[in-house]
């Protein structure tokens, strides 16, 4: 379904319009094309991750593309409390 939504956005059509006008063989061709050149916004995420990796690499830090990619899954890490170590940091800074 996610692929169909991305394709509809790229073609400027609704899902209903696509279902009524697009043949199964054309849809299969779009699916194969997507494997070579992603239709969704994933390509922009990959390009941005490459830039991030290159910038860090220029500073001597190796950052794999997978670590630089945005996580759109919506799942938070278990210890994702952004202020979890704030108290310890502030007590160290006060010394």
C-alpha cells in the first residue's frame, strides 16, 4: 500500500483514479522501475545520509549510511528519554 500511495503522489492521481486507469502490467513496470530508482522520498533520505556521512568522514569519523538515515518507523528506543542524564550532567557542570 505504501508504494501505491507514493506512486499516486508522484503521478498526481488519487488511488481510485489509478485503480480505474492503470493496468496490472503498467503497475508491474512501475514496481520494477522503483527497484532501480525509488519513487518515494526514500531517495532523498539516502542522499541526505550520504552527505551526513561525507561531512563526518571529512572530520575523521566513520558514520555508516544506516546510522545517518532517518527512522520513519515511529518506534522509540527503550531509553529514549532525552533528559535522562541531564541531572548527572548538571551536577558535574556545577563542580
